[in-house]
């Protein structure tokens, strides 16, 4: 059983994603499903959602670090 807690996250993609889409993107990437989740930009181009587990500094926590999801732009 895989449990993903999206309480701590870091988004360096400059996009807003639904937390369920991020979770699904992580699962599909982790198990090399051969498909990915993407979001269309203003021009209609698809941008893949990259989600990985990482150590995240929780904002406004005084520097508390937790394992969470890091979302980044597709290279």
C-alpha cells in the first residue's frame, strides 16, 4: 500500500495543481506506468507534472523539515 500525504509540498513550477493530480503524477512516475499527467498552458501546449518525494522546509514553521512532495517544471 502506498500512502502519499500531501501536507508538505514545494512547487517550483509556477503553476497551481490539484493535489490529487500531483499524487497521481507521482504514482505514475514511480511505477513507470508509461503515461503521465500534463496540464495545458495558455497556448494549448501540454506541460508534464513532475512530482518527487523530497525533504521540504515547511513555510512559517521556524525551519521545520518534513518529507513531502516537490513539484517542478518539465525540463
